[in-house]
C-alpha cells in the first residue's frame, strides 16, 4: 500500500526534476537524470516529510526499447517523453525572448527600494 505525505494544510510534498533535451534522448541522458534525482533525494528531500523525487526527461525523440532498458536499470521513479515543435502559425503567437526580457526588466525597475535595502555592489 502506498501512502502519500501531506502537511497540515493537506498539501503533497514531493520534488520533481525536469531535464529538457533539444536532441534525441539517449540512454546516457537517463543515467544523468537518475544521478540528479538521487542528488535531490539524498541532499534536499526530507524523508519523513517528502515522497520520493520523480525525474522527467523530455527530448525531441526517443527509442522506446532503449529508453525502457535504461529505465529498468534505474531504481528511481522517472518518465521519458518527447515533444513536438509548434507550427509556424502558432509560433508567431509566442512571445519573443527579447519581449519577455523587457517585461521582466520593467517589473524589476518598477520596484521601489525600501529604506533598509542596500545597494547592489557593482
């Protein structure tokens, strides 16, 4: 039987590790993700509060047989999936990096300094 840990407010506690590959997924990527999941489990997660960390690997494509063999060799919960790129007409609807950077910078610039804030050294 599996029990899920909840805090006082009834919230689930679990860490997720995501890795995005712009190329095809290879078995060694799964090994690297397994390492990252182990690091979070052993150095960050609190076993008495948090459920096991789950790793997600997202790549351009993957060979299901190779992925299954690599996942079978791991003792951590992980999932592998593929993504597809947007069609050109949909891509036009996505904000450009420059626009997003400008919005973030405008938000940062609009924050008023508080009396106790210290200047950032240059």
